């Protein structure tokens, strides 16, 4: 049976349906090879079959050797974009702007999925597409932005259910701290400040301070400045104020290096409206 005839018969679709029924919503070539004989498909033909099934939309190619159910086969459902993120790299946690959206900290819808990971190697585009300045990795119409961190900075995530799958996502406190460190991955610094305001009534200040002390001095000082601005009592902020820091840091890491100084927090307040041209 040639590849074109395969796609137009029930064999290829049955392979996909059976893999998904076995709980393999994402699967490798080897997994498909083990299942193939049960639907009458030669294991030696599996790799070519998967290629044509992906081109026809029955499955989605995630990266080399890894596929996912597209939801086109009867009895199957497509994977949520967060579930795909968990399959692309491990360990991983949905983070930054995507986590802000999940926790209701922003009204804007991010146009990509942000993924925090300690993996040294992450999926990357190849060929002419790789010349694009955008480093995000595309799967179908969705782009995945991997934010690589050292193992000691991979914390503050929890497991949640999204549709049929359990995924890891940074909690609101860690998400806000990521915004202070890399606001470009959360919209911008104004969006991060808005998120702080949205979370203020239920913000776990102590947890956030503990997290900040595990990161870096600049993040601790930015957090202190933001929490003081929100009216958090000074004695609660003492651990942040006492973090040693030589010189000062800009409040917005992506803003200009000018603006008034806050000596208490060693912060240069470089927000719009405070910076002189």
C-alpha cells in the first residue's frame, strides 16, 4: 500500500485513533511503531506514514520524532497549547505573560506561549525561518517562547488541570517577579505594574519576598519599591531593604537609564512621566 492510498484509507486514521485511545496524546515514532501492527500497518513504514499523516492534518508534528493528536480523527481531541508546551521540553512551566493571562492578571491575550525551563537545549527553527529575528518555536499557528534559567531559579510553579491534562504553571507571585525581571515577556513594565494592582488584594507578600530573596538583588529592590508603593508596611519589607546592592538599578530593565532616584530602594525610577527628555 503506497503512502497516498494510506492516507485515504482507515489504516492511518485508525493508528492515530488507537494511539490516542491508549493515552498517547503525544507520541514518538517508536511508540507508533509498537502500535502499528495492531492496525495492520507494517512497522517499517511507520515513519513515512507519520510524515504523510502530519501533512494531511491527522496529527501535528511537534518536533523531530514527536507527534500529537490533532483532534481530526474520530474519538480524539486536540491538545491544549499548554499541553503541547509540556511535551516540547522538560522540565517546564507555563510562565510570564501566559501565566499572567491564566491567573487573570492581564486583560491582554498573549500571542505566544511562554515556557520557563532549565533545559539547556530547546526546540529551535531551522532553515530559512531560523533567520527570522523572532526566536519563538512554531507549532501550527502557535509560537512557543522558551525562557531558559538556571536550576536554582526554577521554582514557584504548581500543577493545575487544563482540559484533560495536568500542566505546570508559575504561581501568581513567581509570575509577577518574572515580570520585574523580564517585562518584555509580559507585555511591558506598565502591564506588570497593572498585574500587581490586580493581585494586590490577595497577594501573598511573605511568599513573594521569600521568592525574591532567592533571585537577585535588583529584583528584590524592584519588588520593595512596588510593594512600598502599594502601602505594604515597612517592617514587612525590611528583608528586601537589607539586601546588599552596590550602586542603583533601573526600575524598568528595558527603559532608559535616567530618571529620579529612590535612595531607600536604590532604584532609578525610569517610568514614563518621570523621565526628563
